[in-house]
C-alpha cells in the first residue's frame, strides 16, 4: 500500500528540503520504494538531484499544466529521474505559472483531485 508523506511549512529556511531528501534515502535504506515530488518553486531538492535545473526536460509544473490544458502526459520515463534508487519528479519555475493559472480557473480545487487520483 502506498503512503504519501508531506513535509511543508510556510516559512522558508526551516529544513523542508533537507528533511525530505534525508527521509527519502532513509526510507530507501529500509527497502521502501520512494518517489519524491518537488513542489517547491525554489527547486532545492531538484538542484540536489540534477545540479542545473535548466537541464530538466519535464517538471511537476509541466505535468500540472498539461493536466489543466487537457494535454497528453509524457511517458513517466521522461519526467522521473532516478538517483541511487530514489525516484524524483523535479520542480521548475513553471510552478509559478501553474499557481497563477490555478487562481484564475474556476473549480481549481478539482484539478488537484483529478491530478492526484490518476
């Protein structure tokens, strides 16, 4: 059975990214399959995984934008990056555009439900 763990806080600099990164690898050491989704516009976890975020072809922002525009989603191999047994869906600045678009959409809260119920 899959479990979703969310680490979040409004204030920056409290260790969300470091805690998430360390938790991911700790769970992997315990034999768990781990997928980290970086929803932070600053993309700190993504920078740890790929270094230069300009090299990211598909991010969580792109996936969300595709969902809102009812476009086809890419193959998972195009958006999931694996490092030392942990899978990551990276972040990018596209999340800012997603945030703006969600605020303008009627029923934006339903988009999140549809996106995560896939």
